[in-house]
C-alpha cells in the first residue's frame, strides 16, 4: 500500500549514501533525446526537399521520401494498427506510421511513458523551455491545484474525441479513411501547415512556448493526447519507480525534480499515468537502494534503459525494412498530382 512510514519505523543506523559521480547518468537520457531530435531534423529537411520537388517538377524521380516522417502521424498510425489487426495485412499508404505507433506503444509497455521523456522532440523542447524559465525567474511556476487538475483533463478530452471517432467510423470507415486522398497526402498537409503558419498558428505556438517557460511541461501536461494515450497504455507495464520506505530519509529531493510533480516521497510504488520513466528521481536520491525504476527483481541503470529503448526502436524500423512494410506505395506521380490539387474538396478531412 502507498502509505507513509512513521518515524518509529525509520532505521536507527546512518543511511548509506551513494558515491558522487563525476558525470551525471542523466546524460544518457539527454543524449538519446538529442540524437532522436537530430534524426527528426534530418527527416524534416529531406521531406521538405521531397515536397518542394513534387510541387515544382512535372516528371522524373523525386528525391527520396523519408518514411520516418510518418512518426508525426499518430492518428494514421493508430487507425492503421486497427486496420492491420482487422484485415490481417498492413496498409501500404502509410505503413511506417503504423510501425512507429506500435514501436512507441511497446516502449511504453517496457518503460512506462518513456517515449515522452527519452525520445519525443517536443518533450526535449519543453524541457529546454522550462530550463529557460528557471534561468530567468529562478524557478518554474505551479498553477493552483484545482486549475492544474482541470487543465490536465484537457488531454484526455482530446484523446476521447479521437477514440470516439474511431468507434463511430467502424472498420469500414477506417479502411475508407486509409485509402482516401486526404490520408494519402496527410504527410504533405502536415508539413505545409508548419511551413505556412498563419496568424492563428503563430499565436498558438507563442502561447505554448510562453506557457512552457512558466509551467514545466505545459503542452505535455495539459494538451498532448498522444502522451495521454501512452500514459494509459503504460498502466500495463510492470516497470515503475519503487521506494524503500525504511531507508528513505524524507529529503524530498525526488519530489522536487519530478517533472510530473508526483508525490514520490510518500509512495512505495508510482503507478501514475503521468510518470514518464525519466528516472530523474532515482538519479537525485542520495541514499543507496532507496529508489529504483524497474521491477522488484530488476533494477536497470539509466544506461541499460537508454540502450533498450534505442534497440527497441531500431528493431521495429529494421524489421519493417526487411519485411518490406516501411515504404509507402504512393508513387511519385501520385504525390505530384496530390500536391497540385490540395485545395480540392476530396482533400478535405473525411467527415467534415
């Protein structure tokens, strides 16, 4: 049970402190975050070249389209996974979206919502903006508890909207959506949205940036439906932050560094859907064997966690390449046609 330990139950002997490290183990998580962000930048540049060529040329092969761009299409990935289960074969429109969605679900099962804290580029940007806020103001700010809890519900409201649409569409509707002109070119529409930001888009991004400077994890905590889904799925994970109450010295360092602001110091197990498996609390705990992230019998280091997350991601990508379910079947000529007809009614969102 998650109950506090009384002072009488605390050990009488002096706790064994961890040895000081020359280099923080957190560099493993930060290194993986930065590496994955750089991959996304490279994918974005390559995809921009592909789209620009599709817009400006009339014949010949286009630059290679990077399938990794489909990692930014979680809705297509979720619908693709449902269709794969139902049809028994993966769709060839955006197969990489389905593979990456399944990879991120697997990572969430292995290490809770670790995609958010170990891989997601938005999570990295959010952490950097929060750091800017601490540099400017000396701290990040906390919203009143009732306001905070109400805003946290927003991402689940957004998630419920997508999930309800999933059931309303049914399998026939999902199959029709996957084959629709809109879905065939949704990657291009997404890219053009960022390239051609209007006043409303710029204003929204400005609010998110300012919010992330003042409140740590503003987008992730209040608005990200993808994180909400991964968090709910992470409930299935046997991995969690575990505390040894008898050796805990109640220093509260774990609570102070937790980006999700979870009450780690008074819990024996952290099962919250908000835990991202970042291991910040484990790293900062000064007492040996008091906090660990794992199972009762397995206590992996941050290095091992990072290696397994990276290996899991690569396993899905490499396997998809080997089995021929990574590249889209949409031809270069089809992309050329799509990008020149984006304003047509058939490219509006289905169901509008």
